[in-house]
C-alpha cells in the first residue's frame, strides 16, 4: 500500500530505479491557489468582448517562481486547432517571449517565426507590422501573452517608449487583451507608459512563506515523487529546511525535491530526510547569484 502517492505515481514503483529517476525529472505541475487565480484572470480576458480599450494583466514576481510555467500551461490548454467548418487554423492564445531588448523589428520577426510565416529581413518595419496584424487577425488570436517583459528595460528610454507603443498599438488594432509577465522590474517598464499602466492590472507571485498553503504544496509534491516510503515533507522540521534551502521560490523547491528524490532512490533510503538534505550537494539561490556575479569575464 502506498497511500502517500498519487495512484498514477504509485504504478511507477514497479519500474527499475533508473526509470524512476527519469520519472522524477519530469515537470511537476501543482495547481496551487495563486496559479489558479492567475489562470482564472487569463480565462476572463480570453473571453472578454472586443473593445477599443481592452483590459490587460501584468504578472510579476522573482525569478524561478513559476510565472512562465503558469503562462505556458494556459497557452498549452488553448492550443491552435483547425476549425471544423472551413479547416482554417485558429490560434486563440498566442504565447511569445519578448526579445532580449526592446526592438520592434525583432519582436515582429519572433511572431512571424512562431507561426512559420516567411518574411524578408530587409523589409521595412511598417511592412512587417502590417504582416503581423494580418496574420494575427487571420489566426483569430484572442489573447496575446508576452513573457520576460522586463527586457523592455534593456534599451534606452526612446526604445522603451517605442516598444511599449508597439504593444499598445497591437492591442488597440486587434482589440485583444495582453498578458505580460516578468520580474518585478517589469512593473517599472509598464509604468513608463501612463496609458498602458492604467490598462494593466498587476498581479504578484510572492515568495512562499510558512503556512497552510505552503504545507499543502509540500503534500502535493510528495504525492508526485515515486518513492517507496513516505517522507513527511509537511512535517515542521523538513518543511522549514526545504523553505530555507529553496528561499521561497517554487522553481527551486521543485529542483531541490527532484534532486533529493533521486538521491533517495540511489541511496536506497526511499524517502527524503533531514540527514539526506544536509548531505545534498545543493547551492541555495542567493549563493548562486553571488557566484555568478564574481565570475571572471573572459576577453
């Protein structure tokens, strides 16, 4: 009997250890309250009637805290499909990452690449803009999702204003909502345009803290790790240890638990313990950041 595991995960216990380790590394999606809240807001925008001043959503949070996964899963739940009546391709939720810098031409190129539409690199920006508008209308896009929007801040103020005007223009012309996500600096990027700022509702993804929601998250993770013995991740000592090592980000918590579960399989303990976590070769996020800042720059 394995009551600590989801029934589908319990079946994996029959696999060889190497296969179980591979299963541990698979993406784990847990629909926690904040993620469901954001997905619900995105669904409301998807079904919002068209108007000349569409509402928008801005999802902000620290790196590795689940923003991109929430957006990608929503896009995956609304994949492109061929309409039965005429066989035309319909792409209701269009997901894309912002270019590394606020460059209008590169942004249009990314959109055209995403849909596989040929274009000439030397084409004027206004021609590419009209091409993008035509394609997005043809695909009947209802929601434009742009990740890593903090990249807007990589350019000077003139480039930032231009890129934000591009986003505003696309939303106005297509009469579709925008969902943008990024680091907390993304809020500063949007605030640079007063009209955009008034249309964007900011939603934060805060770091996790000790509480019922966090403990439920740990219980959910435990049910998805194919270990033969219960670990009791939600017990106080383990819960605080995991919170400290992950520094409150769900991405690091997931990475940490995967590494610990693989160590538990390899070491034949078949559960995650404080002793195992103390032995684990794992660098906490803040220490990794310090390390990267002090890396020598090659010339």
